[in-house]
C-alpha cells in the first residue's frame, strides 16, 4: 500500500535551517509529482511547493520562495525540503503528499512538526 | 485570508444533509479542477473528491462534489458523527501559479 513517511522536523532557532525528508513506498515514486503542504497549529492547509516527476518543474508559494528548496531522489524514493532562513511563522506540521491528476493530492504522510523559536 | 472562501463552520444533525461551498475566481476554480479533503481531528488530510466530482475508491457515495463557474460545492448526505472534521477545497491558480486551499470548514454533527 502507498506509504509516505516524513522525518527531519524539530526545534530550530529563527534564521536556522532544517531539511525534511519524505520516504515513499508502495508505488512507483518516479511516476508521480510530489508536493509539500504545511499546517500551522490550529490553522488551515497552506501549500508550500510542487515538484514534477523528473524534477524539471518546480513551484513555490510566495511565502517560501528564495528560502525553501524542494528536491527528489527517484533512486531513493525520497522527497526533500531544504528550509533556510526559517521564521517563526514557518512553525507548522509539514506534510508530503503524492500528486495525481493535477491538482489532486491523493495520499498524504502523517506529517512532521517544525517549530521555529528562540 | 484565503483566496478560496469557505464558511468557517457548519453544523447539522445526524442523518441530515450539509452543503459546503468554496468560492473562487476565474483564474482558479473556474478554469481548474477542484479537489476536496477531509481532515479528522489529529490526522492528516484525506482526499474525498477529485476532478470536481470524482470519488476515489473507498469514498462513500454520501459524499459528492460539483462545480459551477467559479464556485464548487461538497455535499454530504446521511450525516454520521464520524463525519465531524475539517473540510478543505483545493485547486490551482493559473495566474499565480500556486496551489490554493480554502480556509477550511469545521463540520459539527450534533
């Protein structure tokens, strides 16, 4: 069955960096576009970034452009999110999700919590 | 404030029907597919409806979606207590080149 498992979250100081990983299994990872979506505590869903199957097409939300970098390693069935210059308002649970029939996200991981605080 | 507008909360009794609206514009809902997601408390979102009105395998036919112009609607019939959750619409905005989610609707089944 399809499984997405995020890791790499934690507590980081403002201005710091963190790299999230999403390990995929149960499907041919290289056949699907992937995305990151976050959810601040008590708030709604907030889309972060999209990456095409080959990695050639990337989109970012305006709020993270220039600070976050999405990437994938199809050989390792893994999706990544490099987060730099972190701010307090980046505090959220970060979900990776599989894309299917744009713009649909049909499977989601359980999320990893990122807390940006001094 | 979300570009896609949903009612913040709705409530209905078990067995009743509820309609959740999602209002957008010509650059998003009117010209792109809409998806709906259900998020039960403490869990990850789950896809309910894709391509405006298609149910993924395993989603009961009590859930249905539709779209007209720049608005989309999720209808849940035969409400059950287990349907208490937050519901989000989502789509692509062709002008902004971003994925948009509605602000979410908290459904209470009394």
